[in-house]
C-alpha cells in the first residue's frame, strides 16, 4: 500500500525528477548526485585496494590517462557551452589501468574511471579506447546509475532522506550494489537498458570526436566485439552488458554524421 502511494505521489509530478544536462531527458532522481558520488567513492577505493593498478608511468597506463583526460575535457567544454558547468563541478576525475584478464572498463559517478588490461587487445588502438571511454563516461555524466538506483528505490518503496550520506544504510548500499555490481564485479550497470545504451553510444561518439578521436573507429571496434561474442571463447563482462550485434552497428552508423560534425583531427596525437 505504502509503495503504491509513493508511486502515485511520484507520478503525480510532485516527485523528484530532473532533466539531465546532457541528454535533456527527464529522469527520476530520488538520490542526489552527491549521495551517488559518496557511495561510489567507497566502492572505488575498495576496488583499487584489492586490485593491481598499473603504475602511471607505464605506456598503456599513460594512454588511459591521456584518452580519459581528453574526453573529460571535451565533456567539461560541452557543459560550458550549454551553461551547465556547475553540474559536474565537483567531479574529481581519475583514470586507472588495472591488471586483469577481463575485457571491461567503467566510470562511476564523480568521474572515477577504470580500464582493465584485458580490454586493450580488443581496442587495439587509442581511437577505439576513446570510443569505449566516451561510452562509459557518458553513462556516469548522463546519470544512468542514479536513475536506475532511483527506480529501484521506488520499486522497493524506500524513501531517502535529504542529502544525508548513505554509506551506512544497508538497504540503500544493497541497491547500489545491485545497480553497479559488488566490488568484485564493479562497474557493470545492471540490468541493461536499451535507452541508456543508446544515449551512451550517441554522446560517447560526440565526446570522443570533440576530444580529437575519430568516431568512425566505433564500427570496427564493435565488429571485433561481435566476433568475440560469436567465437564463444569468452564472455567479457563488458560484452555481456553491451550486446554487440548488427542493430547496434547500424545505429552507430546512423549516429555517425552528427558525431563527425564535432570531429577535428588532432595533429599533436
Ligand atoms: Zn553501456
């Protein structure tokens, strides 16, 4: 009964909804961005303490830093142009390469980015890495985790008080872990949502292009992912949440002309 009442109140429009600065889409926001960032930071720190971070001086780690920072800068620029720079003002960007056979990468709210070494043989080049990071970072700035967490809170009829820290609240921490995966499998936004995937592909291409990376590299990259899935040799974490099939590639091709209007090849690269 309580759940139903809450749902009615929310649907009546008294609810905490907000329009995302990037996508312009109205989202259910029952937790604040700050609450999400605080929950993320705990998981992120634990993850780094339990995994082998490749020293920043190593070539591939440097590449992850370089690609990540360029995409972050493109996003900051994009927000400035839209007059919404304050939305991500408290992002403290960090880019790490972590030793792991897994084919995976993620970005948590607040700008904490991790790439697994297992992804690099599939990306093969810096451009393709920019495609993956553009996609993953978009999930964070487009508030996808926050939206799913809010939907889950609503479904379970849990009300979150104001802007209080949620790190000690077992119920909300559990929901957060359902959305992002526990530390061991961190970063997999569950369950998969087509709408959010499309947004991440769309703006991910734009941000990669703004950062000076060729968005067209998305096509051969997702083809490699598709072949990997077909070969059945392994089911990468990233792939299980990012089905690569003809329809994804077709969609990317449709998005390409727009992304290319943002693309200025970088001669210093
Ligand atoms: Zn995704």
